[in-house]
């Protein structure tokens, strides 16, 4: 394993105030330099970051250990795998360009992947692929469609899709929690001030992250705009924007 560090230009000045300095863990097969090998990029699910997949895992294998086993047994050919840290203050990422969250598609194709390929002499046109699960699966699918000139292959595992079903009910369900404290800004400030987050609050944070990803308002606090009227939750004037912005 190698740990690379990259200062991103495209993430500078994002509305969340997230740091542009990013870690990219890189797996290289044992006894190899990585030169000439294909490059895979692992996109993690919401609430995760690339280093989570390279960390120690109880009662099982982390991704590098699994790669060692599969490559060592001949079940898969040798590859280089990059694990970019794309975590955000709103809990994660959908890996698309957002006026609030940052230009994450650009980060991947303009900065992170070229940097890894230059450092390890791997990948290149026709020899790079992206994969992920959950939000990472969505990110893999949507980036492959947005940039088919860049990615040669993609794998989507349980990707976030069916937005009206997956996101709108939880958005409506969280409205009482927002109303109780006085709205989105008050809720977020209270969340960040807590020493420990509850599971239900992390789920609510994820919904606000989806708003900032798919329908951001640069004038709103942290770019978060609800796609519905809090006073009339059955009326969703902006709901269609989520599906259109989300591509799928």
C-alpha cells in the first residue's frame, strides 16, 4: 500500500468548507511496482471515505487483503486500485459536480486519477475502471455515463437509484426534526456541535447531503435547498430537479 496526498484545485472554495487536501490510498500487488497495470478506482458509500476500505477490518478482509488473496490465487489478474478520500462535511458524496459539495467528477477525472497514473505509471486510456457500492455504485455508473471517453469500464453494486422512492419519503419524515430547531441551518449547526451523532441524525444528514448534491442553492447555508415546501410536504415543486440532476 502507498498513501499519496493531493491538493485539489477544483475543490477549493466549496460551500461546505471541506479541505482541498485529499488522501489517496493506492494498492499495488506484492512484488510489483504497478507500472503497466490497469487501474481500478474504488468509490465508497455514503458516510465513508476511501481510507475506510484500506483500514483494519474485524472478522474479515479489508479490500487490499481481499485483493492479495484473489490476485495471489489467480482468481483475478494483477491491478492497481486507488481509494480516494471523498468524504464531506455532509457525510459523503455522490461523485458529481455540485455548486455546494464541490466538483467531484472533475476531481476524479482531472486530478486524482491522472495523479495516480503519473506516480505509478499505471492505467491510461482503455485501462482504467471505476467501481463502487451504494452511493459509490451510483458514482461509478453516473461517471461512466458522463465520461465514457475516460472510463473503460464500470461496476455498480446496489447503486442509489429510484430517487423519488429512496429520497423523498425520508425527506418528508425529517421535516419535524428541522421544524423543531428552526430549519436547515439550525439543525446542521446543532448536529456539528454534538460530541456524538445518533444514527437517525446521520440519516437526516445524508438527506441534506443529497439536496446539496442534486439541487444546490449557492445562496443557502452550505448550499442546502429542500426540494419540497416544509409547510406543504405533499407539494414538491423541486422534486423533479433531483431526478434530472441525478441523471438516472
